[in-house]
C-alpha cells in the first residue's frame, strides 16, 4: 500500500487518507484522536509512519475533519440510493439524519472523543463548519432546491435537530439505538411546526439584520 499510494496525486492521497482513517478508528477509543492512534492505524494498514503523518499534517483536528467529511459522503451516497420519490420531505430528512449517524455505531467512542476535542475554544468555529457541512449535504441529497430565506432556515433547524440527536445517540444504550430514533422523530415533528411562522418572518428578511449570516460565512 505504501508504495502504491505515495506519488502525491489527489486521488491517491484521498485513498491513503481513507485507508488510514478506517485503520485508525478502532484505536481512537483507546488512544484518542492523535498521533498514537494514527501510528497504530498506519501499522495495521501497512503505511510507513512518515507517509501517515504527512497525510494528516494538522493532527487530531484534521483527522476529525476528514472523518466527518467521509461520514457525510457515505450518508449522502446511502440517501441518494433510496427511492426518495416515494418519501415526503420530512421522511427524507429523517432518513438522512439516521443514515448519517447509525453507521457510526462501531465508532461511537471516537465520535464522543471527537466532540470533546472540538468543544475546545480554539475549535468552536470548526464544529460549526462541520455541522453546517453535514446538514447542507443532507438537504441537497434530499432534493432541496431552496435559494431564498428558506435555505438558511432549513439548515438552521436541521442543525439543531442533528446536533441534539448526535448527543442523545452517544449516550443511548437501547437495542439498535431505538430510543435515539424515537427522539429524532420527536425533534423532527417539533421543527415541522416552525416553518410556517418562519415563512412570515421571511417577508421581513430584507428589512431586518439577517440571523443566518453565520451560515453564509461558514459556506465560504
């Protein structure tokens, strides 16, 4: 693997990073996000230590960022593979959140430790970026085409639902996380009551300070 992926081309570099991530994740629960876990993963994947370190020069923060990006891509692919035409928007987005969270069950402790790392003051901007990136990807995969005020309201509402569901899931020990999915259904039901009121506020958007400017900044 080391020789095959060492030419530095973008495609091969991403293959290397994904292989390292998958090999490293089982070690994160014991060693945390950082060089120790990465070196253990590199050993398991047959990657030379210098090459592994070069794959994630930003250390734990870059590894967590990549893990989230990888999980987003996996969730989007799974959602787009479904027959979404038969589902209501509420059902599509609920399914999207579940497909984003559920496959990470083997890495639950890695997710917990990642959140702990991102909760440090120096990483607060990054955690906002990662949550926005996830909900934006899920809305697009669900077929959302909004470009007006609703674009930001949808992402803001889903961000709150997604974040709350992840936190609930981390501590859920029910079989197959059934309590988490019931929690998700309740939160989705709650936010489905909000858009009618927000649509009325949207008419005032041009005259009021935009409460979603943060999301515009994150997109950039």
